[in-house]
C-alpha cells in the first residue's frame, strides 16, 4: 500500500506540473520575462515557505540545525536546476506543451533517475536484484515512449503549415526548441540531485516531529531558493535589457488579473514537488525510481493538455496515432516502475 500511495502521489504531482503552464496563457500585455519572474516568486519563494511552515514544525529551526555543507550543496544543485527551470519555459514557448514536455523531461528522467544511485555507489547492487532490473526496464520503456513522442513532433513539423503551427503554438520553432529542451532536460535533473544531497535535512525535520510524508518540504525551501536566484537574475536582466520592467506599472495591461494568473501558475507548479516529496517518502529503498514516475506522469498529462488545446491541429492521422502511442508507452512505463518498487518492498 505504501508503494501504491507513492505512485498515486507522483501522479498528482505530475498532473500539477503538466498543468501549471496553462494559467500563463491567460496573462496579457506582459513579456515572458515579466510573468515568469512574478510566477517564480510564488512558486520558488512564497509557496515553499508557506507550505513548509504549515507542514514542518519549527521549519526555520530545522534549517538552522542543518550543517553548512549540506545547505550549500542543496542550494548549489538548486542553482543549477534553476538553469533548467529557466530554459524549461522557453522550451514550452517554442515546442508547445506536449512536445516540449516530452523531450525536456525525457532527458530529465534519465539523468535524474540514474545519477543519484551511481553517485552514491548503490547502482551495481540495485541492478543485481530482480526489482532493480524491472525498474531499469521501466526507465527504458519510458525513454522509448519519449522517443516516440519526439518522432511525432518531427512528423508534425513536416506536415503542418506555418499558420497551423502558430495557431497551436504561437512561437513554434522546432530547431531552437529542441536545443533549448535538451539543455533544460539535463539541467533540470539537478533537482533530483538536490533532494539526494539534502536528505539529512529531511531527517532533521522528522526528528523534530514532522510527519515523514512532509519531511522533504524542508529541503524544497533550500533547493527552490537556489532556483529563484538563477531565474531572478536572468529575468531582471531581460527586464532591464528589453525595458519590459514597465510591464509591472503598465495600466493598459490587466495587472491584477495577470498577478492572479501568475500566482495560480506558481502555486500549481509548486504542488508538483509538494506531492513529489510526499510520494518520494513512500518509495523506500527504490526512491530513486520515483523521479522516472514523476517525469512520466508529467509527460502524460502535458501531452493530454496539448491535444485538448489543439497543438496538433492539422496533423495527419499517422502523426496523431504516433503521439497517442508515445503517451500510452510513457504511461505504461509508470506501471512497470511501480511494479518494480512493489517487488522491492
């Protein structure tokens, strides 16, 4: 039941992440860097502090007890993850929700799942067990599904007219989008490294009376502060360079409405890791595989939104079958990984 609960929680996190970009589509009159910064203040600062305070008794006392090296490493991985989060938004702009998520998170799944056990030296022992082999098989299935989704994106590029591409994704650019998505996918995996580096913080939270289900919320405060640092520096730079800092006081734009939608996007984004942290606490010895589950669910839900929002408008029947197959394979991979965890438990 613990593993089943972990899979369900990862699914909730995947739904939140696969849906968070939708409110940004309702922001009007602001440049990308403006709404990305405002949304980031909610997702990387306000939400982790608020939810951390509500779920971790003596949150700031716990963080004060953590050793400096752990805090710095966790913050460092958060900064590197910030580069992935920063370019993640660009990937969505150029490729759309379904294709952008598939390519970016595919690479993120591979690196984020395999590197932590390799770094800790536990990978050889893991793959020597039946459960470990099944989990790795699930990862391979996930990557296969992602490649199929990418193939569908290439087919879409060939068959859609420029007008059809821009109707679904206003700034569609396959080449630029793929370059950004690859960089984002690799750097985004650093979030998983940050959680691994900060496990002693979660243990301190538990020792201070925190329900183990919420212990990772203490780590999120540090990781996301690192991500905020990277994103704030870049978006403020763009605000100054492009003179878009006037967006925040431009009365011709619906300022209050934009802030509300940015807040909605920000809190929705944060809930992906709120639920991820809860699911991670239920995966036991094979918690590293939870990253694959998380990425796979995000791809599945974001692809669903991409289809609902007609990002694939004008694609032929073969292309639609291909993207549908890719989504199904990714969803199936979560079943394989979940079964591997069940065997391990």
